[in-house]
C-alpha cells in the first residue's frame, strides 16, 4: 500500500511542480522513502524503483 501511494504521489507531483519545487519534493521524498525502507514498508526493489523514478526526473 505504501508503494502504491508513493507511486501516485510522485507521478502527480511530477506533472504539477515547477523545477525548484520539484527539487525540494525529491529531497523530502527520498528521506521518506529511506524511512519506509527501514521500517519494512517497502521492499528493496520497490525502493529502487521509486528512487529511480525520482532521479530520472531531476
């Protein structure tokens, strides 16, 4: 469930935000994804997919 919510959030925000806002969002989201991974809310594969989605859009 965490994965699905994060994927939707990233997809929606990518379309809406300006470059500066996007960069801020990416930084904040990476911190959240780290916490979700440590709390076993995401698998390693899901974490990598979401961070790659963030990185390719920077």
